[in-house]
C-alpha cells in the first residue's frame, strides 16, 4: 500500500473499500484512475497488481468484503470502529464523485444509486405500500448503507448532499422525501416542499412515481394532523378544512399517477389506505359512533 499517513491516499482507499463493501461491481476503473491522477499524482493507494484487489476490464474492487471492512477499520478514527465513520467515508466519496469530469455518467450514477439509493423509485413505492400493510420490515425501504449509518440526521445529511450534487436527478429528491416522511423525526414541511419541486421539474412532468411521492407527502401530513388531534383531544371541526385539503391533494395525485401508468397498483392501494385512514380517524373525532352517522353531514360525502 501507499503511505496511508497521507490524507489523500487514505481518502482514496476509503472510497475503494466503501464501494467494494456495498457494491458487487466495485469502482469503475477509469474514474478511480482519474481520482488518483487528480488528487494523488497518479499514485494508487494500493498497487493495481496487489492481491488485495480484484480487477476486471471495467471495474476494480477490494477482493473480499472482510478485507474491505478491515481496510475501513484501519482508516477509522478509532481503529476498528468503521461503522461510526460511515458518514465521514460517505462524505469523502461524494466529494470525490462530484469532482469527476463525467460525474453524471451512468458509471458514476451506478455508484450513487447502489450505495445511497439502491431501489429504483417504482420498487421503493411498492415497498412503502407493503410496509403499510405489514408486508416487509421498515428497514428495507432504504439502502443498506443508509440503514447502516444508524443515525437519521446523518442519513439525511448524506441524502441532501446527493440531491444537491445531482439536482437533475429528480428520483434522488424523491428518495430524500421518503426518508423525511417515514423516519422519525418526520420533517413534513421540508418533505412537501421538495416533493412539489420534484414533481414540477421539467424532466419529471410525466413521471407518475414522482407525482405519487408528492401525494404521499400530503397523505402523511393529513394522518399526522389527525393523530395529533386525537392525542390532544381536539374535535374534527378544528382541523377539518386543513385535513380535507391534504386529503384532496393526496388522492388527486394518486389518480394522476395511476393514469400515467395504469399497470402500477400502488396508486390504487394508496388511495384506499388514505380513505381508510381518514375515516378511521375522523369518525371518533367528529363525536359519532359509526360511519353512517359521520357521512350524514353533506360536506363529508
């Protein structure tokens, strides 16, 4: 190995080890060579011929996951405790990726998506629907690296940076919105702001998944308002106008998303879940015993 007392060499090695640990493919060799040239005078942190590495025509990686963990452990501020430094390693990697000449290339985006996003947005939305009905554990909503960060604030810092560095990738914004919606503490104001910006981006005008995510932001806010009203002993009429507005914003978007891609069922599922939540919360808040009594009010039909 190169002299790992040098911060640049340590950063390059942490890039390689982190990508090797969380990606089956490893680091694109052309881009890794570019980073070594740009930051380290062309010197690699590990000899390209070392048995520590496994090379193909297009990628390079640490040859085994245990070796990648060992390398990260050696680089950690407290030796061996590499998981505590995942935010640091992730930040170094993102900074290096942003410096690449072709940072929006498919090769670079594969790294970003594999480490920080993992799921395509369609699969992610299906996972969200499955979580609502108890189909899968909540930790499968996000990438293994994001889950391994173990800290919601740090995960959001990383996701916000991903969105900032690649602003023309609206699906990255959608994944940040999902984290803001589903991980505690929820940040619903920011989630709705980003969701509406994302769905209105020029490159997202006909993307039903992004419209659906915006709908989910309004739905979650509606549900939280209803929960808080129930916990605080409020009556429905104190929050009815705001609740109805969020409900309408949500189901309108679910309908638009379904129209754009009828083969996806999550829009229909989300509509049913939203109506069910509204009725289950609102009926007792209205001070009535059953759905029939609740619907006798003309404005609620």
